[in-house]
């Protein structure tokens, strides 16, 4: 099983590394990468719980989770690590993928870098008007991907959708 995971990781890493700009990403390639749904990490579970608690405290509905969102978030987080910078590169492609495959009406995302705990990340997102707006938005589902680079720095992609 570990060999299979290593092969899948190597293939995904190779595919993502080869597609460095939005113009060069082939839609079929992007669809293939988008099928990878890694297991939730503890930090991801904590972040999702904190965001839902924040929403409930504000009188908003809690958000559900969907694997297709996780797959898109994971793909982007891995891309940011290969680029060594947090970004919203290719957001249009992630949004279009979700709209095409999940009957989604609206998509937004928050990206972040360098936070070492779920609490610190969510506190920082709340202090940023644009990130806070996404957290408080009229959405039905969300997911997050948190991955570490080779130096142990965390990168995050948090996506929100309305079905």
C-alpha cells in the first residue's frame, strides 16, 4: 500500500510541477489531479471545527463537507508548495471544476501560509476582512487542505461553496 501511495504521490508531484502557469494547465490533466482526496489531518479537522463554531456563534449555519472540494483544495495546496508562495493561481479552474462536477452556484477560497496551529490560522482569518467575508458567506459546504513543505511550513487552501 505504501508503494502505491508513493507512486501516486510521485505522479501527482510530477504533473503539478510540470504545470507552472494557468495558461499551461490542460483541463483534462487538471480533472485527473482533482480526483485525489487525502485523509483529513488533525489540523484540518480542527480548522473546520473552529470555522463552523465561529459561524454558529455568529448565528450562521454550519457547513457540510464534500470530497470533491477537498480534492480541489489539496491540488491547489500542493501547487502552492511547488511554487513556494501562497496564491490564488488557477482559482477559475478550481471553481469551474466544482461547478461542472457538483452543481455548485458559487465558490470562494482562503489561502494562507506559515501558521502552526488551527487556532492561530482561524484567528488570523477572522482579522482579515476578505477572509472573514468568505468564512461568514452564504455557503453550504467547505473543505480545507493543509500540507507542509520540506521545511515544515504549513500551506492552507480553504474552499467554500454554495450548492
